[in-house]
C-alpha cells in the first residue's frame, strides 16, 4: 500500500460492508500511533462513505486470509 494516501472515513451503513467483495478487515495505524481494527475497502469510490470526518492514516495491514 505504498504511495497511497490513506484516509479513515465513517461508514454510512457499516453492515453493507460485511458481505462486500471489496472489503477486508484490517489493522489501521493512525497518525497518532494508535492502532484500530477497521474495514479496508479496495473499491475507492463507494457511496457508503461519509467524507465529512475523514482523517489521515499512517498504514493499513489487511487480514491475510481475507486479502487473497
């Protein structure tokens, strides 16, 4: 995920992501150093995102068994 500008956005309907083929669970490192479990979306243009509260993220490590 090098050279990508990572953003953390709020999901409007989080349950929609649970069965989405573009979503993976991931460990996300925030800029303050904290690590949180979140959903990583590979789609990049989802209508389920709320950009009004977007924050930068330092890194994302997607779960291996789901990333394949």
